[in-house]
């Protein structure tokens, strides 16, 4: 979609869509939390990210769209560890923003990392629109949203054997039942896969 975009603004848009989708999958954040990331929230040396707010869809005192507000709840305020790839994504976005500050007079630096060509946060629905286009292009039947990617991250961690408490801390869940629902679904799938593999072994031994 980026390669076939018809102008530089759309190419930037789809490049950032790509980064957002991957970053959400790698870190399990809410979309509002991701869009609220500011430069000072990022510690690339120690590979850590402080999540301390969410974007509210309203104009600030200057008429700029998108205002950073406090996190959803107390447990949503957290510092998470980043993978090398997550750090690469952040550095790439920061570099694109620096180029826009230098060369594009339309861009206003508001200190956010995941921005559109004007320096405002990318609108929530535009991310879901890009996901829907990609889903159709790839002939994927199930609906995919930014929240799907959050669940994907929790599923990955569950499959890796990470404890329920550690997953809750990473994704900022205050109610264990929210995490437990996904955790239980995945572990039940893993149990079924285990039985199927054991059945396969038994069948081979009989042969």
C-alpha cells in the first residue's frame, strides 16, 4: 500500500501504519496509549518505554486535534521493556519526524512520535481503515482491529509460557478476568494441540 501510494503524504501515512501495526503486536498497547507516546517517554539506551497517557479526540487550546490525557486506570501507567525491533521502529519514526520538521512547513512539532504529515496524532479510525484494506487485500476472513493486535500480543506471551501476572503488568490490565479470558483460550488450544501431537506419535508407533 505504501509502494502504490499516489503522493508523499500517503506514502508517509502507510509507512506509519506499518510501524503502528507491528509496534502494537510487539507490545500489546492500547491504540490511544501508542498515539500518546512522546519523545521523553522513550529510553532507547535502556530499551524501555514509559506509558503515561492516552489520546483524547478533542482539540487543544491551539485548535490542534488530539490531547494527551491520563491513562485509563492506575495499572495502565507502566514502564515496559522493548525489543530491538521496537527500538528500531521508534527510531525510524523519530527520524521521519525530524525530516518533516526540517523540510515540511505544514508540520508542527507537538513532540508525539506516531504522527501524520501535520504533526498531529494519527486518527484512530485511519489505523483501522488501513487494517481493513490490508485484510481484504490478503483475503483474511476475520475482522482485524487495533484491539485484535493487543489480544495477539497477549496470545504470544501466553504461548511463550509467561505468567498471567507478568502479562497483566505489561499490557496494563487492572482486572485479571480480562487477561484470563485470552490466557485460558490460548492454553486450552495448546492442550488440544498437545493431545493431537500425542495421538500422532501413538499412531506412528502402531505402524
